C-alpha cells in the first residue's frame, strides 16, 4: 500500500531529502501513521531512521530557513525539533531504529541499535507499529508486518508479539491499551485483555505521574466512562484508584436499597463530557460522590442515607489529588468547591426557592456557578422520566432566579463593603472575635436581603450593631 498522496507535504519531503543526502533509511512511524489512516488530526510526528536519529534531526534543522534549535536527549538517543511549516506548528521526534530487552524490576529497556523490523517489534500495539517510508525511491510505501491496517478496519487493539511479554516488559502499556480503546472507540482483543488481567500487579512499578497522564487522556475522551469500566473489568482500577472501586455495588435491606454509585458516577461523568471539555469539571464529576461509601448509613424509618458526603468528599479530593500527583493548585480547590456545593442547587429545587438561598449559593460558587449547574444537571440520572423532568424544570427555575438576583444585587464574588481593618479603625479595636462578628453580620444581612449591597447601608447596619455591643465610635 502506498500513501504518498497523504504525506506529500513539505515537512516530509524535507526530511526525506535530508535523509537521502545522508544515505539513511527513514520512516514516519507510530501514532501519526495510525491517525493519518484514520483521518484524525495530528501534529506530533515520530521519525525512525536506521542510523543516528540525533544526527538526522540536526541536519533537518540546518535545512530549515531560520534554523531551529534541536533538543537532544542523548540518554534516550532521541532529538526533538519544533517548527512551523505548512502553516502548522509541528513537533518532530527523531530516533534511531533499535531493539530493546527488559529486566523484571524495571520498565527501562536495555537498548541496542537495530533494524526497522526490530523497531516495529518493540511497538506496543499493531495499530502503532506501521511505518511510512520517506526516502525518495519508496516515498509513502507502508510497512505493516503485524496487519495494523487490518486492525484499524476491524477497530481492535492487540499487541504485535506475546501480550504477556509486552505488558510485563512495560506495564504502562496496559494503561495505554485502555486509553486507546477509549479514545478510538476500539475493542481490546480477548487475549490482549486477559494478559492485562494476568499482569495487572506489574502496574505498581510505574510512576504515578505516568499513570495519571494516561488517566487524564481517558478523562478527556468523548466517553470517559468506557475507560473506567475497562480499568475495572481488568482489575487495574482496584490498584490505581481503590476509592472508585468502593463505589461499586448495591446493598439491600428488606425492600430498601440504594443505587450503584459507581454506575451513577459513570453516567454523571459522561453527561458532563457531552457538554464540556473542562478536565477539572470532569474530575469534579468523577469525585462528586466519592465519600458515599464511608458516609453510608441505614435507618429503619428512612432507609439508606449518605449525609455529609459532599463535605467529606471535598476533603478526600485533596488526598486523591496529592496521591495522584495532580496539581495542588486552584484546580484542586475548584474541584473541592464543586464537590462541596453539588447538592445545594438540588436542595433548592426540593424546597421554596428563596432569594436568600440563591444569594448564598451565588456568593459561595462565585465564577464557578455555571460549571456547578452543569454538574447538577448531569447529576440527575433518575430512570423515572417524570421525576427527572421535574428536577430539570426546577433547576431551570433556579437558573432563572440566579440571573434575576445577580442583575439586581451583584452578589457573585461580592466583598463585604466594610473591611475588618475599617471596623477596627472605626471602633479602636485590635484583631478579635468582635470584628469577625460585625463583618459576618453585614455579609449575612446582604445575603438575606435585609440591606442592599452598598457601603452606606452597610455602615448604618454596622453602627446599629456596634451600639448594641456598646462599642464607641472613634471621632
């Protein structure tokens, strides 16, 4: 098969011409070839040459107008070139063809120079083991020793060689297998999946950073639940994310039972993913009920309950982020906030929607209120059509109320009109509990609609409260 028409662009002609001048057999390989065949966009290119990848990279960079810097990684025998050509920003990695062998206690291979055949045998999956020639005499010819093209057509994932050896040598490939199946909507061949089940404990030698990188790619896929369910089926989930495994199952007492919280979480995650590609909103969806197993209680009168799971879940999120090497920044705090507030809009629709309750929700959610409402809409997974429609209708009423109150009272992200420092200066106070009480009184009065959100009204209220506390204003 020849795909020269698909790679007949300047970047590949340039690399091919340089390779020919150096008498180097050179190919574009891996994910770019797969995506080219599947007509998926990609600007990350892997180049394999039977020779020195570093020398080829430097020569290619020299051939580009306004020479580009080459990033060299000699320990790995690779080099990276970033440049803009054909109106696109390309990232091209060059490496010499090689063969690899592994030791039991490490995923770092012993590397030797090799042929194209050796290089293709070390690839993780057949769909990533295809190569397209860039040399002039064979430009665009496909070398596909493991029928990767056929596997793309069948939409399957399998390893080029023995899957037990493939996954034992480099256990990260198990995560990549699940990730590719999720991203591409492919099926994993039974013998490949069974090898993951047999080798799942090997994942423990992989760094958390690499595992989390694959998890985030699963999370950003069109239907992330597919990946989590596969991780559960093969046994990896219990090792890398036991808190999610704990959500599984339904407990019954007599005729009373609770829903399967793992299944529900997967539905919520997919619902969010249909309307938002915000990775951290998706994480909030994944973790919104994470504390239910530890908060579960049963009462003979009321049945099962999970009181306080939103607060404990918010605390658990910090520990999960830390363990998974996720950013301990405003992104983590954003996820915590959404988890802690995710029941509030639902609680509003179950009661009379008061202005005060809406003001408080707007104040606490701030600029994240829209994302919170996406999460709340996504959290309605009832199979009772009438009940679901009623909840959706009521949530829309809450949204409408929010718009009205925000336009009128400017509550979102508001600051108390009188600061603690001003209160101390006005009444000659040192930092103390009294200052906090007075400031909270102003804030609560604004949120409850007792006074408007302006400084004059706040000062009048402050004076009245100070007199009740027998504080004397300094002239």
